[in-house]
């Protein structure tokens, strides 16, 4: 048995992620946790190891953490393959855990090879959305599962920070976001924002600039700031390029597209396409961008009063992802529905409004939903403290109530 020393003490178990893996423990299927850095993927590995150790006292466990210098010699697929083969059990099942596997060159080849050995049970984490190439995804069809780990939801935030569900607590969540390590820091702007900026720098420099040999670092940073100030706005790549050009930053659309893709692959941003509700098709041009973690966005751009509408729209989008929905921006004629959320053949149409206390806003937010003629759920979410109200059959949810679902 390979002993793992100095395990960090666990925070609260994020049981819904563990539950997704439980049916596959012990099976010859690769389990991959993906997500932005510092969202808690490593803790999920530790909790799985703890569970296996509890259930099987003599289990053979191999743990490789590519952020630990102790494993710096594992640089290539051959290195990884040799290390596992050297330390695996000679008589039974071996559980292999690899943290930040994308830091091993050509790791896909090693996974393909290791999967041939049915005595190995493999788990890994990665901080890049394309860490599993199309090639390995094709070859391993049906033999790997990918679980995307997100920042803490609002209900998890309450548990992690031992806070009551109040309006003041909601403000802290909207401002600082849900990175788990914030549990160990005072939720004060100077300290928390400094930590969040450091995480942002790690993501940008390690997962984007170094990995893809980005030369125009200044443009990349200006692009992030531009998207920070325009979360929830519809843009085409050309429009982004044209706007930045007007600000004396010249970059052709194909390069803008590449940089945006890198930001998305590193889970810093989510790109959300538009969906024609009537025609049931995706538009090829025009999409919205939301931040995976609002705390990082606010640390970069500032937590501004005039951005509150954008911020709550972003947090609603993140909650829908956390709940397992596939999300698009809805279009019906010349009108927009903020989100069309789909899961298990059901749809949920949502509008997000800072407030609905005037007739013009009511007509716009509810009117867009009333144009949709099917019978799926339709909801307006607002910061107003309405509860259990409805308008023309469309439900109204206060943001705190929605985030508690």
C-alpha cells in the first residue's frame, strides 16, 4: 500500500459530486474531475481515497500530485505508466489518483495503456476543458466519465462559512464568490480580493500563457477586463475585436476567437450560445459570456453598484449549471429570454431582473416569457423580496429562494 502523508483536513464533503462517482468505484472506467483551479477537485480525490481506505483497510492506493515537487520526475506518458506499474498491487485492485494530469506530456497515451489493465481503477483531475483529446474520447467511448466541478453554490457557501441565509450573507456571496479556500480568510475586500487575483494570475499564466505560448499578454488581460465589464451582453467575436480596436487595441477576430477559447478552456469563462425557441436551432453568431467565479471577476473589475443586474444574471447562470442544466440564451423573434435551461427532456425559461416594481419592467420581463407558447416552467428571478407571487401564470422567485433550490 502506498501511504499518503500530510493529507489536508477536509472541508465539508460536496456529496453530490461524490455521488456521481460512487457507482463507478472499483470499475475499470476513468473518472475525470475537471474545473477551474481551486474549486475543490483535489479535495474530492482526498474524500474518495478516505472512503476507499475506510471500506478496504488494505487497499493499494497510488496518489500523484503534479503540483507537488515530489512527483516532478513524472513528466511524460512513459514516466506515468512506469510509475504506476512499479507501485501497483501484484495481487489485487489498485486505485490510482492523479491530480492535475494535464501537466504530464501526452498523458492521453498513458491513460489508454493503463486502461488495458483491468486491475487498475483510475481517477484524475484537470484544469483544462480539452484535457481529453477527441482521439482519446473516441477510443475510450463508454470507458470514462467526466464530472465538471464548479465553485461553491450559495447553499454550500453557507455551510462552508457557517453562515445564516440572510441578505447580508447573499451580498458576501455575490461579492466574493465560492472558492472553498475563502473559508480560511476574512471575507474582507483587501484580503479576499488579493487571494482571488492570485488565483486569476495562476490560471492565466499557467493554464493559458505558458501552455499556449501566448505572446500578446497585454491584449489577453485587456480582453478579460472587457469581458468582466460586459458579462451578460451579447457579442460576436468580430464585435469584440472591433470594440477593442476602437480602444487602440488591434487584434484580428481569429486571434480574439482563439484567446476567448483559451479563457473558456481554462474554465475562467463560460460561453453561452443563443437558441431560437421557435425554430429550435442555435445561432452561429452572437453569444454571452459569464464568469465561472464572480469573486475573481469582482477582484479584477470591482464590485460596482451599476453592475448588480449583470452580477445576479451571472449567479443565476452558475446555479443552473450547478443544478445540472444545459443552458442557452433564448431568442423569440426580436425578443430575448435570458436563459433556456434543459435537462431530461424538460425546459425551464428564466428571466432575471434586478427589480420588477414598475410597469415597464413587468411588461418586458413577463411579456417575453408569455410569448413562449409551450407549457414548460417559466420564472422571473429578482432581488425583490417577493415570495410565492405570480403574474399571468408565471412564477416570481426571489434570488435567495432560487439559489436555495
